[in-house]
């Protein structure tokens, strides 16, 4: 499973990318607003940090303007994936852009029927929103299972299932079990995936025992002063 980071916070992206865990980034108008910076400036900077797909969303709702915006966004960098809504005009835009070689992320998917349409329109990614479905009393992961099953039944579908609206680590784990290709994860959720109380407890015990030895791993490489060797009397 690939991990995308769902943020427009460049500092967060740079820090998490250093772990080697980040395969791409997703942004949307809300995330860019939170970043408080110029839209194009942020996108260009993110594309320079992450070599994988960086989703940038159009803001128009009609086909002609969406297509024009998509083409403008695609010019920013080779790794831009233009994000369009799952509407009739959005899928027309998806078809036109994907036919021209541009990656397209079709967003705001809430049903398997919509996911089928996106795949037929040539979407590179489909973004089902699991958290928002959970919010209204549905099991968002059921949708992931349905889409993965459908896509696996049709080899001609190249669209990747990109799990969006991730709220906690179990969303990621369960989606991975189902065979979803990508999860786009808020930085706080990715950081939560590192944590387990037994890891913290075990590390604390190891460090306590190591401190009792009075030794340093760096003693032999010159980075710290090594203790004077004990001299034997003649």
C-alpha cells in the first residue's frame, strides 16, 4: 500500500518525507486555506519535495473551466495529479485530461456505482471518503471492499483505490487488508501509527538497562571522548 499525506503544510510534508514513508501528497482547497499561502507556490514546493503524485484540485464546476484549470495545474510539475469532483462535468474533465496523459484523482466518491464511472472515465485514482460515511452512520470501509472487489474483476480498470477521509490508524490497516492501493493520511494519523504502549515501555526498559552499563556506542568512533584505558602495573 502506498501512503500519501493529506495536507498542504510543507513543513509537515518535508519532515514526514524524510522517513521514506511518503509516496505522494493530496491537497484540497480547505487544506490550502489552512496553510495560508499562495496556492501555486505551495504546490510547486510540495512537488519538489515528493517525487510521487501530488493532487491539486480544480475549483470550477463546469466542464470548460475545469478543463482549463486542470491544464494549468498540470503545467506546474510532471507529478501533478489533477483532482476533479465526481460529477458529470468532472468525469468529462477526467476523460479529457487522462487521454492527454495527465494523472487524474476523482474525489468525493461515496458509492461503488460512482467508482465504476470514474474507472470507465480513465481516472488514475478514485477517492472514496470513509470517514465521512462513518459520520452519517455507514461503514465507510464496506465501500472500500466493494470497490476493490469490482476493480479486481476487471483487469482493464487501471484506477487505483485511494482511501480518503482517514480518521484513525485502523482505517489504514483495514483498508490495507482489503487490498486498497493507496491511503491518504493526515499527518497526525500517520504519527499515531508509530505509537504503541508496549513499544514505549520496552524502549524505556532498554535505555534504563543500557544506562547502567556506563557505556557509549560512540566511544570508539571519536565522536565522544573515550575513557582512558586502564593501565596494568608492571
